[in-house]
């Protein structure tokens, strides 16, 4: 994806693990994970966090050829905490090995509350093992969505246990199991009145990171954990029992935004000054947000799900996908148009809204109902026009706000003709040279890609970069009178 506007905890963890793991190479055959056990147990918490999940993980690495180190990385944020990390080298507790805790940063993210627990674990010689034990607490079942089997290294044996007391109603969906050797057991613990779901996987290949590959939820075996509700002594606590609950939670956040309608309308009138037609006003609003609001993702607790105030986005001149969608909606609504917020999962995600989970979507856009037709406006796509859609959202199911209810629809698909690159050459022989005129035209995502690259180049380097691009870096081609 060119952008990942709202990083769910699951996707952050997968992206970061891939970013920090060693690239797949022949040298990686030096290390395997011989054994990994993960246990997740739902427990009653306190008043602030009524239901929590205790995570216990033990990972053992084997060095088969030469000494090296392996990176141990665990992610946490305001909705989870790391309780304990212990390292063992060659069977002995390594008390001098201390984890480092720091903020997570990556390109294109302005701020995220995701944090990293990092440790470099030594494998001191061939045929030795080192291991790490982790204790972690997830403070809210809403954010406990997926457990993946695959790792950065080949894994000989992996055991995942999910412990669900009978007072907790949760569903486990088994995803992408077909081509893997995974055994399932369900054990009822009568003394504790809880069910233990145990999955044992053998000979798991290492995760491979390839450009333009489908997202991990399409490929790798994982468990999707759907926390529905808890029957506590204080009464029933609802999470996401059905899709309506997911929408109700999202809609509740929207009602708390607090847009200043006076400020927003004043800006809308300023943008559309002198424009009389409805279509002209709609295009003016959409293009103004695209051109004047910089996309910057902002993930900080509930701000990862709650849109920023429209007036704040106007003031700061930047916003994430939620802030940009909310501003687009606010500007259009202030002029009397029927504009609404939408939640959507890009084509990086395998799920749709039949699954009530925060793992379903990672993006927010705006829907406009005008003269019997519905348009979807994604202002994070800076150079795409009205009624044009990026590949990443084409055909994707979208949840549209509708007061206390919601509407499910799909973004229209577009043919290849939306994204064409057209080149026309009229050439002639001029003495001993080939000369002529060339006309090139880019549309849709072809235009988006070209202009994004152009605006990412310093002005003093732009002309030479364009020359190299247009001549395909052939020094024998000469271009005169280039107009930008």
C-alpha cells in the first residue's frame, strides 16, 4: 500500500517484526526456532479494565552453524503492558541481558503510541540454544484480535493456547490453515470452568516479505479472536457481539468529536467563493483538502480510532485519514450536501464487516450522496479526481454512518482505463537524426504516482529527474521545451 492510514495494533506488530527481522537469505538457515509456546488467558480485571488477557510466551532459537544474535521484539501501547522479560543463554538465566524499551517509529508516521521492547539475544556457538520468556497483559479485549503462527525464522514446533472462561463469550476463527500441519484440541477445565483451545503446528516456514504481496491475513495461518461479551458479577459487558456493536462503538467516538460548524462553514464558503454549480463546489472542496492538508498518520490511544476536530485539521494543515475524512465531510455538510464518514479496510486486509472486529478496517474516507449516486472521496489520495478510486479500495466493503444505524456498500471497481498512460510520437528524419514531437498523458493512479514522485523531489533537481524519467535515462535522447 502507498499509505496505511490507521495502524491497527496487529498490523503494526507484523510490519515492525518484518522491518526488524533479518532479510531472508542463505545465512538465515543458521537460525531456527525449535520451540515456541504462546498462552493467552482471559481473566477478570479491575474496575478500569474489567477483562484482561494474560499473555505468556516462550521462544527458543537454535544456532546450527556459526555464532550470531537474534532480535527479540515485542510491541505494546496504552492498551497493553510488558510485565516481565527473561532471557536464557545455553540453558542459564542471562541476568545481564536487559530489554530496551523505546517508541516505535517508521517512515510516513508522524506519531504513534506504539512502543517496542527489544533485546539482542546471543547464540554463542553452533548447536546452542537461547530462549526468551515474556509476560504481557492486554488491557482491553477489543484490541486482542489476531494470533499468527509464522515467525521471521523457520519454526519446528509452535503451540498456541487460548484460555476462555465460560463467563467470557469469545469466538476463535481459524484462518489459512489449509496448507499447514496444525492440530487442534479443546480441553474443558471443570475446576476453573474454562475452555482451553490448544493448537499445535509443526514445521512452519519462515515468513517472507515480498513487495506487492497480499497482506499477511491472506497468506499466513492465524487465529482471529472475536471478543463478544463478558458475564461479570457486575452485569453483562458488551464488546463486539455483532457488527452493530462495532458500528455503535465507532459512532460513539464520532459523536464526541466536537467540530466547530461556524469555522468549518466559513472555510467552505471561502473555498467555493464565485462558484455557482453544485459539482463545481464539490470538486473545489475535495481538491482543496487534497492540495492543502498534508497526510500524516497520528496514533495515540483512542486517537487511533477517533477523528480529529475539523477546525484543528484546518489550523494545523495536516491530518490522518480520519481527520481528512472528517474535514471533507464537514466542509460539504456545511454547504448542504449529504456527506458521511465511512470506515473501510483496504485490499491489504482479507476480512469484511461480517466479522465484528477492529481488525476489519484500517482506513477512513467520506461518502457523498448526490442526485441518486454515491461518491467516495479519499482525500489522502492527493491527485485522484472525483469518482476515481485507488486500487487499494476498489471493490472493498465500506461501512457508512447513518445516524444510529449504518449502511454497508462497496466502493465501485474501475477498469484499467482509469489508470492509463498514453504516449503519442510523431517522428521524422532530420538530416542524420530522428526528431519529432512526443505527447504523454497520465490518468488515475498513473498520474498519482508521477505527481507524487515529482512533489517529492527538490525543485532544483526536478528538471533533471524528469529528463531522466522521460528519456528512460538514455543519454542519446534530447528533450527541448519541456513544460511542467
